[in-house]
C-alpha cells in the first residue's frame, strides 16, 4: 500500500523529493527512502540528484504498471 501510494503521488506530482513524498504519505522519510529504493531497483522509479536533494519520478514502466494496478489501462500518458 505504501509503494502504491508513493507511485500515485509521483504520477500526480511528476518529480518529487523524499521529503515531499514523506509529507504526502504521512510516513517517515527513512521508510519512504526504503520503499523508493525498492521501486528503483525494480525499474519503476528513476532518480536524479539536484544539489542536496534526490528527485524521484516514475519510469514509463512504472506508469504502465500503476495504470494496470489501478485499472486505468492505457489512459496514462
């Protein structure tokens, strides 16, 4: 459920940092980082460093899988 929530937040927000995702999800930053690391290792999320922040966004595969899980098919651009 946490990873699904994070993926949905990334779909809506586009590109977010751990602190934003922690605030949105109401979870601790270290827990959010743990889940993002798992999503990244499976190729569903990508990351880039922006100064001291690491910004996360969904990959194309992540968007497709999220759409399939939520029953939205190919409606996600």
